[in-house]
């Protein structure tokens, strides 16, 4: 999970969602109270679940480590095949806009001639 979260694409997307969430909470007081209540509920459930799940995780730790290593190798191969994962969302959007603009310009030129 840490490796996936550290990918530029995932990290920048999370940052964008987090900023949008914070902005929405700030600009809409009614939503702020609903979001605050939801956050407290999630925090309570997380704390309660963590204490119950901890013994199970300790038992499964060797298996989780093996799966984690396998997943890490798979993620590495995926990163090699999809370099897009190493780019932040802003750069992907910018590159896409550029590509669309140049495509539109080529079509305009073709239609003009």
C-alpha cells in the first residue's frame, strides 16, 4: 500500500482530492458538520477495528510479507510498462491538453488546405 501511495500519479491525485475536500468543508458550513461527524465515526470504527484485527495480523504476518513482496515486484513491472504512473496528475492533464491542441491544429490545417 505504501508503494502504491508513493506513486506520483496516486500521490498527486490524493493531494487533489484532499484539497477539494478541505475546500468544500471550508466553503459549505452545512457540509462541514456532516463531514466532521463522518470523520469522527470513521476514526472510532478504525480504532475499534485495529484492536480486534491486531492479533490476526500478527498471526498472518509471514504470509502478508510474502504477498507484499510479490505485489511489490508486480507493481515494479507495472511501473515499467506504464510510465504514466510516475507522473503527477497535473503533468498528465497538461500533456493531454497539449496532445489534443496539436491534434485539433492538425485537423484545422488539413481542413483549410
